[in-house]
């Protein structure tokens, strides 16, 4: 119970700080890889559970994003990347990605690997072909 309370306290402190203050407090994002990639914005739940995606699924993806289901990035090589923020509290990635649901985008960002998962902090996002 004490560990859970301590962990919750740390989480609340981190949420109260922005990215620069987090670094100043001795926390670091660790090693990351700057990338440029092309990916499709997908509704993570529907893509993984039901294999649904594409223009016919666009409205569903946007509605799911409104309900808090994460939008993610499916790269050309079939890898999922979860968009995250470097600030606490961060502006939601769903807000950034929702207009691009089920479309291909070009992204510049920083990729992080933790616990067998890959996440990306998006620095720049453009619709493919624009």
C-alpha cells in the first residue's frame, strides 16, 4: 500500500510539472531516436481487435478517439507506434491525430522503447502528399 501511495504521489508531482521542469528535477527521457516516417493513423482498438481500418472506418475511428480510445500509428513495415507527450499533463495526441484518422501522414519525431513497446513524441505531422 505504501508503494502504491508513493507511486501515486510521484505521478501527481510529474503531472504538475512541464517537460523542462521534469528534466530539472533529475528525470530524463532517456535515449531516443529521431525519425522521419510515413504511417497510417489508426484506431488502435479496432485495428488490433477487429482488423478494421481504411476510409470506411474513418468516422468510427474519430468517434472512438472522442471517447478516449487511443489513435496510433501503423508504419509501413507493420509496426505500431503509440503517440505520447513529453510534457505533463500533455496535450492529447488524439486531438492532434483525429483529423488524420485512417489517412497516411509524414511524421518527424522521437521514438522511445520501453518494456517491449515503442512510442513516439511527434514533433511535426503532415498529411502525405501535402
